[in-house]
C-alpha cells in the first residue's frame, strides 16, 4: 500500500460512479458528441473563418438596376465612407462624391456640395457560409428629402476573402435597388464591373 492511496481511492470511486451513471443512461456518447460538434464549429468560426477587419475608409459604388423613377435607371454613384467596428456593430459616415448617368459625363461633387450620410450596421458572422455586412445609410440631401438605403455586402469566407466585395442595395430614393461594390481604393468608372 502506497502513502497517498487513501486520497486516490475516493476519487477513483467518484469517477467510477459518474462513468456508470452516464453509461447506464446512454448520455455519455451524446454528451461527448455534442461537445465535439461545438468545438469543431467554434474552430471553423474562429480559425478558418475569422472576422474581417472593416475599419477605415472605403469607396462604395452602386449601380441602379430597378427604379420607379426613370432618370435613376443605370445611375452609377460613388460614395466615400469611413466606418469603424467593434467586430459586431458598425458606425460611420458617407459622402456622395461622384455620379454618372447613362450616356452622360461623370459629375463630381465639390466638397462643400457633397451629400453626407450616417451609417449604422452590423456584421452577420456565419459558421459555414461567408459572413455578411449589413449597412443602413441615411443621407440628408439638402435639395430634396432625406433618403435611406439598406446595403448587404458578402464579406467572403476564410482564406478566400476578396479585395473587391459585392452586394445589393435597396433605397427609398426613387424606390430603387441594384448592385454594390465595396473597395479600398478609388476606381475609374470604366474599370468597374458592378
């Protein structure tokens, strides 16, 4: 008999009692399976598909595909946005810097005449599919009324994250919707594939 046996005997008895209880109730396998699945999903989310850093300044390009107001059809708009995120919620501001109508020259807003907006949103983190960025943009157009837009952008998945991010927008301005491109650097109109 070794000196610490009196300490290990009760522990051994306790662990055997737990093992017997779990085995008799067929709970043991289910419990281990649930823990394993939770660890696998956590690993995928945190290591293979980590949250994308979306802090800083970006350019959003939108192209109107459908609208109730014909002059907006095919309209290309460039907005410079500055956003900051804590990983889940997003805040920021935007300025409409350029726009281009079909078969017309591009119009660049002078800094004092730019349409300013406020951004709020969140990042929808997904385990298996790519994460999504949801933005709510409220613009105060001094010449007409305030308009709101809802924007969703696909952030990519894991190691396959892209530099050019694509999405959709829905706006109260002319009841329009269309495609969105989010990039870090300003683009030339002809190089865009919105």
